[in-house]
C-alpha cells in the first residue's frame, strides 16, 4: 500500500482561521482654520494615504467640519460608532488614535465580573463548582 501526500495542508471552515477587521469605516473630520486641527491636517497630508493603502478593507471618509475640533469616528460591523477627539494632538498621536479605532471590536467596554477573564453563554461540562458539594475534606487534628 502506498502513501499519498495531502493536496492541501489545511482549509479554513466557517471563518475559522480568517481574521476580519471589525472596523468598516473611519471618518476624519477637521477644520481648515482652527489651530486645534493642525496635527490632524498634517496627518491628512502626510500619513493618511499610507494608512489607507495598508488597510484596504477600511473605508476612509475625510470631511471638513468648520469651527469645530477634529474628530475621528469609527463605524463597526455590529452597527456601533465610537468617536475620539484629536484636538491639539501631533500627527503621530493622530495616527495612534486612528490605529486604536482600527483595532477596536466595536463592543462597549464592560467590567469583568468575578475575576473570570473568559465569558461563555454555555455552562461548563463539569458544572459549577461549589464547596458544599462532594465529599467533606478530612479534618485536621492538632
């Protein structure tokens, strides 16, 4: 009996193994006149083209907002929006804020309760542990 090599090492099924950015659109709002938009204007002139080219799955919108502070607004797949004000920031700091929105999931920040880092909708197969179930521990005599 002869052995044959596999045609493909692995195939992704049901989206497992594929990564999809949750941010679908970024809106950059700025003012041409106000000094608080200076960093945003420099970012738009020098860094935005490179940022947009490196993230083709994110739609980029740039629009003026006269007499207002600059804002970056992220729109996410789950329908939520998050805004970050970039007033008086340098162009490098504006890039960092855009990357924060790019990496967000769009979910609200929530407090982790009970020290459990992982939440699940399904109960564990072993059940919920309780000190009142099972055998009593041996008592120590001193």
